[in-house]
C-alpha cells in the first residue's frame, strides 16, 4: 500500500490528474498494490479566496508522503510568477527535490518534427539540477536614490552609457545565479548512477566559456566526479551548441546533466522533439524525501473543463512515480499502454485524434487490464 498526495491545481490540472489516478489505480490492481490517495486543495482558487499559497499545515502534511502527483498551476486571474514561485518552485525547494528528471523519448507511433528520426534515435534523459542557479531568487530592481545604485550603477552605467544618475532611465535590475560544490555534486552523482544503468554516456551542459565562475565550478565538480566513474564516457557541451545537437543528432545523447536554468530551456526543446508538450513528463526527486511528479506543460486555462486536454504527459509522469516507488513492472506497463493507445489512434486533438481526456484514460485502463 502506498500513500500518495495529489494536487490537481489549476486549469486542466484536475482533469488530467483524475485520468492519471485512474490509470495508476488500474496498474495497482494489475500488479498487486494499492494506492491510497489524499487530495490537496492547493492552487489559484484557494489563493484567490484566502490568500494562501502553501501553508505550514500543507507542508507538514505533504512531508508525510513519499510522493506527490501534481497537475499544473497557473491562472489568468493571478499575476504571472505568484503561483509558479509560491507553489511549484516552493514545493521543489522545500522538499529539496534536487533532481528534475525529464525523459526525452520518442514513443512508437508519435510524429517528431525531426525529419528521418525514429524512436531509437530519440531516447535520452535530461537531469536538470532543481534547487540552485538562477532559480535561487537573489536579485533586485533599483530606481534612483537607492543606496546600492551608487555602488553598482555608477560603475556599470555611467561608464557605459554616460547617463544622468538622477534620471529614471537609469533603473537597474540584477539576478544572481548560485552553484555550490555540494549542490552540483549530488545531482552529477545521480546522473552518473543513471548513466551506469543505461548506455554509460553522460553529457554535461554549461556556459563556462562566458559565465566562467558559476559554471567553472560546475565543470570542476563534473571532472572530479567523472574521475570516479571511468566506465562512463563523458563530454562537455555549451548550452547554445546542445540546442543544435538535440535537433541534428539526438541519437548522440544518453544522459544529459544540466544546471537549472539551461535545463528549463533545453527540456522544452526536448519536449518538442519527442512529440510535443502533451507527451513530456517530469519528476522532481529527492532520493531520500518527498518527490513530486508532473507533466511539464502548464495549466492551459483555455481548455479547462472542456475534457479535451491530453492526459498522456501526466499519465507518463505517474509511471515515473511508480518507478520511483520501486514498482518497475507497473511503470513499464503504463508506458507500453501509452504507446499502444497512440498506435491504436486513441489520442486527443493536439495529436491529431478525436478522443477526449477521459476517453484516453479509459482506453489506457483497458489496455493495462489486458496486459
Ligand atoms: C518547468 C516550468 C517551471 C520552471 C515554471 C512554471 C516555474 O517552466 O517546470 O519547466 O521554470 O521550472
Ligand atoms: Mn519550463
């Protein structure tokens, strides 16, 4: 028996989580385990009513679960950034989910925009560091007459643009990225272990040619840890270059480890080459704590309640959740069911089909029962 927390969230979140739970329950029945779900009412609706994003009680209760199944957050009535930072990023940080695992895999029957590429050519995993880098939230915006402007602004702006210190035009903002040796080490070690269980190739992403302090440290740690894993082939790529290679030669990659911000960007590219955001799952993992599994797409408020949203990314994220709990057979059966569902044409409109959200979930349950 597993106790799992679920947060449907906003927009299409609740509908797709409902299908996901249905499929995971079916897998449980088929493979002999039970899931006891506890739903949490976290999201825009509650925030608009009560002003609460995440309460201490939420966090205390959530911390008693090994995993959270998360739909999506984002609502047009709330200013961008509030829910994202106050809920999603806060959960990732609070539970120290330092691994953001994003499989980039072209399933059978799925169309990729990359000409001539087959499922065997697109099958790698991006391990995105999930707690550091430009996501640490250290930054500020300054207008004139604020003290610090005298320190930073004069130096930067005066010399460069010869602007008037008293003028509004001199508003300045900065954001600081942070990499720690330990923060890099733990996610890089996770990636080496993962690479060992796959094709034993690990690619590190950075921009050490320009941001040489922050990513210089990342590189040093990568080199240190690589020395302990001589059986794994390693390479460095710059983030700009890897966007080219993802498109041109995705078959080169096995496991890719990246700092947080670059990981955010390159996994949206990854999602497209595996068939779109409707097919891109992610796991936020703390190997010894509470982990969280979610589709990487957003809440698509436009489609809320219409029953047309594609639940496949969420269902795949559910498979990752089961894999994380050690239910490998059930996890594999779910991915196979997604493939079968696609091959039999039971897909939503975004994938060129006519099925609804629930239709896809029902079909998947049927396939798993027949497995
Ligand atoms: C993602 C999302 C989030 C991120 C946003 C919604 C905060 O884009 O999961 O990739 O930037 O990590
Ligand atoms: Mn993103």
